[in-house]
C-alpha cells in the first residue's frame, strides 16, 4: 500500500473544493472510499473540516494535479519530501493535555465527535480532546451548563487533536464495533386466500333481516312489560 497524505480527509476536502479531479482519483490518493469523497462533495461527510492544501505542504505538485485532471485514469503520486520528519511517538498514558486557550472549545469538539462519530467510546474521546467522562455524559444528555450555546466544531480544526489521531481512533472503533444483525421486519400481511376465506370474522356478512327481527322482538317485550306495570 502506497504512502498517503498526512491528513487524508482534510486533503480530500481541499482537492474536492479546488480541483476537478474525479472522486476515484481523490479516494485513491487519500486512501478513502469513493462514496466518502462524494459525501464530502455533498457536504454530508467531514463537515467542519478545513481543507489542507497538499501543494503548500509538499505532498503534491501542481504539475501532478494538472496531469491527473487531464487524464481521469492517472493516479496521483505523492511527492517525495526532502525534509525528514521525526517519528511521532504516541503516548497512551492518561488524557491528552489541552492548552488553556483551547479548553473552552472542548465542549464544541465533544459535541462534534458525538454527532459525527457515535462509535467512539468515552475513553477515546477523552484521549482525543483531554476531557472527562462526566462532561461527555452531560453533553450527550444535554445537561451541560452551556448546552444551548454549543456548536459542533471539528477538534482537528480547533487544534485539539491531529487528523492522524482522529483517524486512528475512528478506525479502531470501527474494528471493535460488533456486526449489526438485521432487525426483525415484524409480522407480514396474510395471503389473500386466507383473509378472504369463508368464516373469516372480518369478512362475515351481516344478516339484516335477522337483526331487524331481533330488534322488533325486543321492542314487543318492552311494551308487554309496560302493560303489566
């Protein structure tokens, strides 16, 4: 598998908004599904994610993009970086530290994660934005003191976490999620032969003559009782 961009979804957002590349080309370069790229174009996926220019970050050249736009079958090739980046070591001990200037944005980021990635566990959200389980529950139940003013904002855009960390937690949650069994469709309608069969209570015809005769008999009985009184 070829190396992809550092922030695949943010890069895909930029390519959708600024190029005429096919969804399949963007999906192949960013290691996404073509339907996911189509969802980005329709505004249904990656809402709130700010596009990342792969040209300024040195991941693509303008010539490579123009070549791919002219040839729909051309696959984008990531540019070889001349700068060697140090390996980022992930720390799994304790929640992520959040700068003081960003802590007020955490509730908005939590709301975004709950809406866009409900498969994430509370522990994963805590690792991403450095919050507490009680705060997550309050935002989920709308009992947070500032619930009326909260707006879902992408934690990557807020610089609370990196796109790499978010994608890692989402993929991990997808692997841990159990398969969903199809729901029971419930009882079905009875066949026409059964519902229209003779003796069915719903289709039984009413004998009008018998009904009127019974009513007259009841009336005579009532009149006889009055005469005896």
